[in-house]
C-alpha cells in the first residue's frame, strides 16, 4: 500500500512538472508573439525615418529615380556638411535651445504656484477662475496672434524672444490642470503636519508638494521641449532677423519656390530631430510612468 502511494505521489509530481513546463512554454510563446508584433509595428513606424536617412545620402538625380531604391548606389555623406555650410543650422539649433530653456524655466516657475493655489488654497471665486482658466484652452492660438502681435509691437518687443518666452511665465492651462489634479491626490495630512512644525505656504510647496510631483513635472518638461522645438508659426511671425530664427524656421529655407533640395533638407531634418530622440530616450521611463500616474490619479 505504501509503495502504491509513493508511485502515486511520484506520478503527481511528474504530472505537475510536465504541466509547469507546458505553462512556461506557452508563456514564452506569448512573449515571443507579443515582441514579434511590437517589433513589426516599430519597423513600420521607423519606415519614414529610414527613408529620410536614405534620401539624405542620395544625389538629386537618384532621389527621383524609378523604381525608388532604399540603398543609395554611392552614399554622399557630404550632404550633411553642405547643409550646415549653406545655412547656419548650428545657430538655428542654439536659438531653439534658448527658447526651450526659457519656456521650460517659465513653466517650472509659474505652473506649480498657480496649480498649488487652485488645489490647496481657499480664496474668493476660486472655482470660477479655475473654469475660466480651463476655458482658455478652447480658444485657438491663431485667434490670439493678431492682438498679441499688436501689443508686442507697441511695446517694441517684436524681433526679440520676449513674445516667445514671456507667456510661459504666466503658466500653460493644460499643465496647470494636470498639476492641480495631481496635487489633489496628495494627502493634506502632509501639509498639516508641516504647518504644525512651523512651515509656511512656500515651504510646503517647495519642500513637501513639489518633490512628490516629479511625474507631472517630467511630463511638463518633455511636452514643453517638443512644443517649443517644433513651433513654426510664432517664431515666423514675431522674428524678422535671419540669425534669430529657430531650427523649425531654418529648415524651411531648403524649400524654394519652385523646387526643394530634398537630400540636404532630409539631412538637416534628421540632425534637427536628434535632440528630440535623445530627450525621449532618457525621459521615456519618467514620461510613460508620469502619464500613467496622471491617468490613474487625475
């Protein structure tokens, strides 16, 4: 009887081991299928970048050859140097970095203060002002261009970076809304404990609340970088000096009235998107985590 029991136990162990192996095999098969599908999707999304890179190494005659070829017959790496020699793209990129830095500083200064006021402080007409602030997001930016240009022109601020940076020091309504929703999820007990210890409003904001708002701050920094770096219309309207243009406007010089220098245009475009790719590579963990936490907590 004991021997049959031992055989039964052994059989059970063997069956459980086999089922565990089948489970692991199915698990790895699902992982492989998921990664295969995601890799295929990633390759599809990378096709425009690969075509841009291929075009940047072609001659003008080879660009319009039919049938088109992905690999240039003789890669012309000098297209990159020629693009930078033809126009001061390095200066344009520095100008874009100046605008990005100024707008990022403005948002980091204004948005936390305004959001903390709406989320924590009590003052008259707070809800009305909050709704009014949110309603400004429904106004298209193109409608405000003419009156704002008139104001800046009367103040002699056109052809400077002031019209492109100053609005950020008043806060972006979208970022304010995100931060208000996030701050409301932070327990008020932390504020009360800090006030018992003698902390004031500014101390609570900068030493208690802001260190807990890293996800929303990361989202704000990345979005500000992308929006300012890719902004074309406002710099084109407010700036008139050639050497003050950002890279978004500088790339347009490769597009002539009757023709486009596609090889140099693609080379310059690839170089211009490198900072965006580098930023996303280093900030993707904070960006994806920040957006997920905002979706859950907001």
